[in-house]
C-alpha cells in the first residue's frame, strides 16, 4: 500500500513522502539555462527551497538527457579548511558523486572509472580545471557521446575565504574557453552573494554569472500543494483558509508547510470535516507563539546589528509614513534582504517579508522597551 505523504518541514523533501510544489515553470527555465551553458547563481535566504529546487531540477535534466553529467557538491562544512584540505575534500566528494551518477545509470565500466579517478588528483584551482578537462574526455570516450558536466554547488558561502578568488577565476577561465567546455554549466547556490564573500576585493572575478531568482510560492502554488493533501486524504480546505494561509506567510515555503502541518496533523480536526477559518485562526495563533527553526533564524538575524532595530521599527510603524525607500546601496537594507527579513513593497518601499515575521519583529523590539 502506498504510504501517506505529509508536509515536510525538516530536512530533505522526497516526492514519495512529502507534498511538493513542482515549480515546473521555474525548473524548465533553469534547465534551459543549463542547456545554454550558463553559469548560474542563486542567492536567497535560508529555507526558501533552494536545495530542493536544485535537486529536482538536476534530476529532471538528467532523466531527460543522459548526455548531461551532474556533479552536486555542498560546501557547508568547508569554512575553516586550509586550501590543500579544501581541495582534498573537494576531490573526494567529486569522486563520490561521479560513482553515484554512474551507478544510477547502471554503468558497468566502473573498474576503468575507478582507475581513472585514482590516477587523477586535485590539489589547487589549476589542477581542478585539468581534472575536468581529462574527465570530460574520458567520459565522452566511455559513453561514445560528448558528455556535458554540470557542476552544482550548494551552500557555496562555506568556501574558505583563501580559495574563493582563485576558485572562481578557474570557473571563469573555463567559461571563457572556446567551444567544448570541460564544465558545461555551473549552478552556485548560497545565501551571501559572491561580492560579499570576496569583500576584500572591489571586483568579483565572477562577472559572467547569470542570476536566477526563486520566488516564494504563489497563491496557485499553495493551492496546488494543499490540493495534493486533499486528494490523498479526502479532507478539503475552505477557500478562505487557503488565501489566508498564502497571505499570512506571503508564500514563504517553510511557513506554508508549517502552517499546513499544524492544520492537518496537530489540531486534530476530524478528517471528515472541512478545514475552516476557525481552525486557521488557531493554527495562526500557534505560528505566532511557537519557536521553530525559521523563526529562530529570523530572531538571530535581526539581533545581529543594533542598527537593524531602528530600521525595522521605522518600517513597521504606521505613523512614520512615507516609510523607508527600498535602496540596495544601503548596507543595512541589503543585509536584511539577504536574511529574508524585508522585501520590496508594491510602492518601492521596504516592507517586512510577511505578516508572521512582522508580528515577531514587533514583539521582539517592544519587549525590549
Ligand atoms: N518544492 C517545494 N514544495 C514544498 N515545500 C517546499 C519546496 N521547496 C521547499 N519547501 C519547504 O521549504 C523548506 C526548506 O527547503 P530547502 O530546499 O531546504 O530550502 P533552502 O535550501 O533554501 O534552505 C522545506 O523544508 C519545505 O518545508
Ligand atoms: Mg539548502
């Protein structure tokens, strides 16, 4: 019997275990850019669905066309490594990923591949480029068709400061090399943008980047997510619940799932009843009360700098119209956007990202008084 799915709020999402917004349009946009050989960057706050999105998109691409060879890395734990330790770990991870992909494609030639990987090494950014050149040639010969390596790096901000510039220079060098690049396309995913990582230099070595934007869920996407539950369980949501859920969370992926989780698992509404506004009011009250990872991050971030408080209070106070203009050159505004605390309003002013955050922010700073 098929296992019932649930709303995922912790760790990785699996389509057979969790309800999932397919984000099909965004995925096909992304896949097109990979095919065009773009070097894509996506910098967005925590818990906006970056990791999930890149995993699904990469999977879809390689199911569509096996001439794309994905290598997915994660730099989360590399921050304090020396340059040589970084490249040692990097090479180990690359080898693991290559084996994984070959296994999933049920390739039998693994003895040769294992030997090839043993014979190679990566010790710095130059040998990294040489490795990918050799690997693409080797792989293309094995497969009989030109293979296009796609390098996806999650949590890129974890890259050690000492290697970031050379590492990006190497990628840029590969990008600008003629016709058949040894890395066809790159996806760099993180929270801090590259210029912020490289703050000691005024110019980023990575000015070839194609920026990708992963918006919050639209009302339709929230509807779609909830309807997966309704189809499976038979319990429906009052339309007003769906619009309120979208409004209160502004489609923030984690908050949407957490709200749905409270409504469907924690309130004990009989499965034969429709989920109504009175239930939503309860779930909403709980979301405002509870501490979860998302709210913890929010509070940690707004406490980082005393100047945040002043700006945030100016944004939330109604008496202070016309508010705070949305200005990316302002360092404080820029940082709060990076943390997902504020966003651009319809009238080009700063607004708090969603009503739930607004509530927590007001409480945080009024408590201090
Ligand atoms: N496609 C999706 N469908 C449904 N929920 C999602 C989706 N993507 C992300 N989420 C929600 O957002 C949370 C964080 O997703 P994740 O991909 O780990 O974000 P990030 O990598 O940006 O931190 C998930 O636990 C889930 O609650
Ligand atoms: Mg992630």
